[in-house]
C-alpha cells in the first residue's frame, strides 16, 4: 500500500531558497519582505511548472484583485488568514496527486505503452464540449 506522510517545515527565506525542489509543495506568504512572495513565485515559475512545484500563496487580503494577481503570477492556489490547515493540506494533497499522475503519464509515454494503455491507467474519463 502507498502510505503518505505529511511533513510541514517552517524555514526562513534564506534557508528555503536552495531547497525548493526538495518539497512537494510550498505554502508562501505574499507579504514577505524582499523578495516578496510574488517575486518568489515569479522566480519559481521560471524553473518549475505548476505541476512540478505547486505554490499556495497565503495572505490576509482576500479581495478578488489580490487572488487574481496571485494566480496570474503562477500560484496554484490562494488562501486567506487565518489559515484552515485541514483545507490547505487537502489542497496540497490534490496538487501532489496531480504531479504524481503526470509523472506516471510521462513514464508510461517513455515506455512501449500505447495511448490506449496510458489512458487505461487513468480509468474512465470523458470530455464534453
């Protein structure tokens, strides 16, 4: 069976910068001093896609313009303070599951599996337009 372990780390910006890829997801405060949370998201998105390294921004501001700005910068999600840890952990689990599914898809694509085999691995699905 696949058992998941949730580990939560609190690091200073200087300690975290070299370690970003060591984590499954990042929960990042928007209002950090230089560099700001927004600037960090910009830097991360130059190197990592949204599925490779999910970023959830946290802010006390909840006006729609701030949420839209965060998502436009490349954040996967946006939560407000006070943080509902159960909600955040559920969202992180969703993003980690999506990344693992993408990794499996890429691994299958690199093998001899045909499109039917790859699709079968993801169960039943349909697209309606």
